[in-house]
C-alpha cells in the first residue's frame, strides 16, 4: 500500500493511494488510526482492515489537498555514511568496516514537491539519492534475522548535504551540514514493506534537471538494511516512524570535476525501484 499524509481541516491525517484516488483510512474505518506512525506501528495486524478500507473507496479525499511529509515528526532520522563502496572511493575515503552512523534533525523532513531551500550561509549544497527505511514495530536489541519484521515501509529520500558545513567544521561532526531545514525530503509516498520483495535489489537513481547523476542498485550497499537495524538497535530503541537513510551511491556533486552544487531553479528527482519518484525544486533562502 502507498501511504501519504495530508493536511485536513482538522490537522494532518494519513491516506492511502488506490484505484478510487486518495482514501482517508480512518474515515473509511474508524478502527484504523488517523496518524501514519500509529498505523505503521501495528501494520501487520491492521493491514487487512486497511486494504478493505482502501477497496471500499469510502473516505475519499479530493486530489487538490496539500500533501505533508509522509512521516511528519519522526523521533529519529538516522543517516548512514559511506555505505556504497563506489561512493566511499569517490570521496577518497576507505570503505568502512563498521557503519558510519550520523543524525539529521527531524525538522529537516519535507514532502514530495516541497522546495529544497539553499541556506544563505552555505555555498556547497549537494544531493544524495537514498533508500529510506521506515520503522514500524519498535524495539531494542533487534536480531538481524528478524530485523525486516520491524520495517513497515520504504521511501525515496534525498540526504541533502551542505558540504562546507559537513567537512569544514571542527570535530568532524556531520550533524549541522546534514540538518538545515528542508534537507531531508522523503516520498512521494511510503510503500509498505509487504510490496517490496527485495529491498536489497532496487534500482536507485538521481536526476538533476533531467540529467542522470547517480545510478546504482541497493545490492551495492556495504551494510544491508537488516544489518543496520541490528547495529543501531544495539545502542538505542527504534520507535515507530523512525527513518533510516541508508546511504548514497557514487555520483554526488562534490566528487565531480568540476564540482556540481545545487542552485536556485534546479529540479532534483530520486527514483528507486517501484517506490516512485521524489521530486523537489531548489530555491534560495529568502533574505
Ligand atoms: Zn547520505
């Protein structure tokens, strides 16, 4: 199922995309939650009801509504650095023997169609196509063999990065360079995990103004989704709606000669397997 969050007259609500258009699942069946996090937390149990609700077409939503980020306020936005060998090499880094884990602030999350806003205080804003994992049932010390049971959905993501802030601040911390507002667009929808047979075999590409800049496959991930969930949950509890940006393949702008950075008027598209196309225009921050 493909899930989005939209702005209703009474606040944000989850809707599913079906042959009748968008269906507000809670309006079709009030036993279903109106919030995507709660729905995904119990997705295995709620899926049959959600499918029936979608099929009924009751709770239809007009198409002109405002789409919000499919997960509005994730508790954690976890990033994985250097997780494709070709990308690690292009940035002159050794492919790591343990995952490089960092954080993006949740305020960076945006929807499909929302602008990526270039900060006045950065001159080197770059793109990174990434498979994003959405946690459903939470947990701590999740074993690799059962890790995919904790994945509720997948989405396309763009780990937008201000390279000047990422690399030229003291202490080697990537946090601020990765966390400017609008630097974590995801979408266009969440695609529930039951529809993705092989998360480790998805075509992934990024186009800048129609030109292909990155093209790879998630089979090239150094650390797979199940491994990452075991690794991170050894440290902290994963919660429903947490996002994991799983890393980007080669072709980022800062590794090119000459470098390519985002500029106002650009359009960035991330397309991954059957997850759809995440499209975001690029604008300058207002003075
Ligand atoms: Zn990244």
